[in-house]
C-alpha cells in the first residue's frame, strides 16, 4: 500500500507540473480561429481575410477564417462571445452587430460581454446628389434639406444599418428631416439614385466615384469629422459643427470577455501591426477605406460611445425592440 | 487558361447539389488576391458560366436543382431521364446554353449602353409591376390545375415573409431564433422539396426504379429532338437576354417565362411536365442568356444585378477597378478580357460538357440503393458548407417531407419555390415605392415602365378569365 500512495503522490506532482506548464505555455501555440459573421465575399470578409493572412507571420501561427453568417452578424458574434476565452477563437466584424443590431434584435449578448481587441479599418459614409441639385457644398446641402423637411429621399443600405444611422445621427443634431429609403446595399442604392428614384445617394465612396469623375454626381457630405481625400469637396462634420456626431463604417477584432490580459495584449499588438502594414494600407486605400490599428482602450471607448449615441438615434426614429 | 480552370471548377460546383454559382465564386475569391487582375476576373467569370451550365446536370439526372435558375429544367428534364432520355436532355441543355450564352455576349457588345439606361428607368414602382407580372406568368407556367398552382404560389409568398422586416427591422415569424432572421434558406428548401421528396417517392416502390442502361445511340438527340428544340432555344435566348438586365432575380424569372411561353405555343400543352425536350431547351437557354446581359449593369454602371455579379464586383474592387462609365477607357484590357473570356468560356464549356454527358448518364447505372444515400450525403454536406448552420439541414429534411406530401396530393412544388424567391422582392419593392411616394398608391402607375408592366398583368389576367368564361379552357 505505501507504494501505491507514493505513486499517487508522484502522479499528483506530475499533474501539477503539467498544468502549470500549460499555464505558461507560449501563446499562441496552435492555429487561431477568426470567426467572421457574414457570408464570404462581402467587404468585411474580404478585408479581414487579407488581414488574417498578414497577421499570420506576426503571430507565428495560422489564422483560420470561419464564416458564420446569419442574423445580421449576430449569430457568429454570439458564438465568439460564448467561446472558450483562451484566445484561440476570436471574431472579426463591422459595427452593426456590436452597436446597432442589439437595439432592435434580441441578441444573446450585451455590450459588455466581449473584449475589444483593435479597430482595423474606418470608412465614412458619403452623401451625394445629382449635378442639378440646388446646392454644391456641405453647408448649402444642409440648408436646402432644412428648408424642405421631408421633401428629399436618401437611399441607404437597409433600415437600422450604418448608412441610415450615420445620416440620422447628423440630421438629428442639425435639425434636418430627410426620408430614408432602405435598399439592399450600395449597388441597389446607386441604381435608384442614377435612375432618379431617390434624390440622395448614401453609402460607401467607391461605387459613386465614376459618377463624381464624369461630373454627373457631386458629393456634399461625409459622416466622419474630417474631410476625405477621395471626395475633397464633401464637407466633414467638423465643417458643419457636428464633429461629435461622427459615425463611420469600421471593422475590428473582438474576443471573449474573460480572455487573459496578456493574451489580449498579444492579439492587439499583432493585429494592430498587421493593420498598419504597408500591404494592408494599400489594399484598404484601393477600396476607399482607411487602415487603423487602435489600442484596446480606444476601441472600447469607440464602441461604447457609438452604442449609446446610436441607441438614442434609433429610439428617436422609432427603431426599437418590440 | 484561367478561364478554363474557372469553367472546370464552375462545372464541378454546379454539378454538386447545394452548391451554386454563388458558393463557387465565394470559395475561390480569396485565391484571386494572388493572381494578376485580368486573370483573376476571367477565372471568376468562368466559374459563373460553368456553374450555370453544371446546374442543369443534377436537375436532369436526379431532380436536384443546384439553384433557383434550374428549377424549371428539373421538371421535364428529369422526366426525360426517367424515360431513358437523359442523354438528349443533357446534350440539348448544353447546346442551348452555348447558343444562349454566346448570343448574349454579342448582345452585350452591341447594346450595352442603351440597355443600361433602360434599366435605370426601372425604379421601385416599376419593379413591383414587374414582380407582379412574373407572379402572374408563374401561375400560368406550371402544368397542373390553375387553382393548385395558385395555392402553391400563395404558400410560397407566405414563406417569403419569414425574416426581418426590411422596412421596420422587426423580426417576423422567427420564433426568437436568430438563424431565421435572414429568412428561410432557399437552397435548403429547394434541395428538400425536389431532391429529398424525389428519394422518398422512389422509396415507396424501390423495385420499380429501374436501372437505365444507356446505349450510345440513346445518348445522341434524334433529329426530331433538335427540330423540336431549335425554336425553343431561339425564344429562350431572346427571353433570357431581355430579362438579364432587369435587376434582382432575372436569371430565375427568365426560366419560367420561357417555360410558360413554350407551353402556350405548344400544340400539346398538356404533355408539358412529362418530359418535353422544348421544356428543357427553353429555360436552360434562357438562364445562360442572362449571364451575358447580367454583365451589362455591372460593366457599364458598376451595379451588380444578380448576386453572382455582386461577387464579381467585389473581385474587381479588390484589384482596384471600380466598374462604371469610365471602365472602357481606364481599364480596356480588363473589359475586353472579360468579353473575350465569355466567348472562350462558352466554347470551352460546350466541348467540356458534351463528352461528359456520357459519363454523367452512367451515374444512373448505379443501383438506387447506393445512389440515393450518396445524393443525400452530398446534399447535406453541400448545404452545411455554404451556411455552416445545422438549421438548414433540418429545413431541408422538413421541406423533403412537405414536398413528398404535396406531390402525393398532386401539387407541384416548383411554383411554391419560385414564389419564395419572388415574394421577397415583391414586398420590398412595393413598400419602397410607397415610402418614396409617401403612401400614394397612384405612384405605382407613374412612369412608362410601370404602365407597361401593370398593363401586361391586366391583359394576361383578362385574357385568362375570358378564356375561362367562354369555356375555351383546354383540358389540363
């Protein structure tokens, strides 16, 4: 019997040794799963797949992209929130499932249920009109809309989506009323705008560029505080005295909330470095977007302030949970 | 070269049940980062055509439409296969696809700019008219009694209401499930209603399912087949091309419009649904003819008209090309490369698919006891790999049972499925139009295009009612 108890003791020591070795294990030591909550092929998917590829040599591990579409991004997001907080399952997404959808859909996660890693891209929403529109700068645009409440229609990428909320946030602040017509993305919005079925194009910058170049459209406002280099004539919100109300389309990396701080730091450093790489910057610039790479704290601050501001905007325009 | 790879991959993807052009394109999109831009686009375009070709194969052989555009092909195509005439059906589908595809490229080169302008005229109000017209045509397209078809269409429209309301963002009929927020997966439903229900029906009397031994002679279409299908191919080309530039789901609409036209023009409309070669040739030509014209809004305006071209747009943007009015002057090599790839792609696919017909038909030699489980397995893997959502497999199984019951009761599930596709756009375009007009219903009649579409609806309904009243109705 004494032999047996010695054996047990030995085994216990061995176990403790193993578990402490596991705790000190270098992170990451196996492939990381990056969950993207959209079908493949969209803007978020394309940008983050590119980023995943760039971050692999930095982390020294494979980063496997897994698409989990559904529920406007909330299905995949829920999966990340509920994953084991070991840093091997993380999420890459755009703002809607974090700061917009939770206000209208019964999402199984709250705003505090995940850790913000880093914001990787940003691109403003642009508002453009046909050449015949009676104003040709940002101030005139707002003035014209203010004089004719409810007269003008603007196309956007879906009710409660980035374009509508970014626009309504500014409009509410400036006392402007325009009617939002939801479409299923920038392509449909562009078609309705070119055909004259809506007055204002609201959406990302690249699709409208050919029409700005041939002078059939003019862009008068972007929803970022600063102006944008691709459409220099469009006013930034700072020009309109509403720089606090900026909402842009951004993409970022999140992780389960209980992720240990040292692993969060490893991820933040690697993804921010990848986002700032020349290759990613160039790729994003071609798509009319800006590469970021913020600190976890900055990213968290952005999410929280946007979550609160958009919650108010959505309540004001009647978008709430039933 | 990349075009050939693309076509090959496209055909494979099209043939696998559950994977359509969309899945094929998105799976290969990441690879194109590493290719030279023109090569990348040409390869993706090849996948697009290839999948449109390949989709007909499973429809004909095992009654599994890979995507919405091959539903109509499945109806008569599979009946032909059951009669041991899978060979001619596949050959005619390939020839029709080739002619439709090639003619539409020529059309694209000649008429792209004016057609693009015409497309812009179609706003939400006119789109509503168009969808209504499509629904009415759909009611007449199917072979069964009008009342049963109508019931199926209504059921399809009801299914289409599941998901988030486009205008108020409230979830409808989702029972709190986030998986249903985007609506019921169409591919899963189609696989269930057609593929699974077919297997269930065959299981009833497995001894009856005879293994068809194709001979070389039975592979080739007879002269009469070619004679019968030639006019259908011609009409399918025109229908497909003229519908292609209409945004949204043109590739689907064109197939059942073509089917309806063939049935109306036929001297024996009652034999449609029992394996008529025209009913395979027409729709199959039409859906490939739309591939050319679907490129028009993409290249000329930078607007993706159907989901597959949206992926092509994404690929162009990855390489820093924004299609639009300046594409021809700024990126001529890309523009003409694409056009050239469409010619080559169609040729490659024809030479590819004709020899493969023999191989595919031999699949039917496999005893059904082995074939059926493999079909099920591949379908399940196919759906799951696209959505990564187990609920879709459940939907497929349930639709299979529903489809079985419907077919036992002599209801045709095809109008139901097509109505699901139409219903979504019908509702959204109507509500969009009313939002723009601030609730004024007369706005639906504004604009020349709306008047034409709604006029056609009225005319069709009146003609049909008059025919009923006067007792001219043909015995179904």
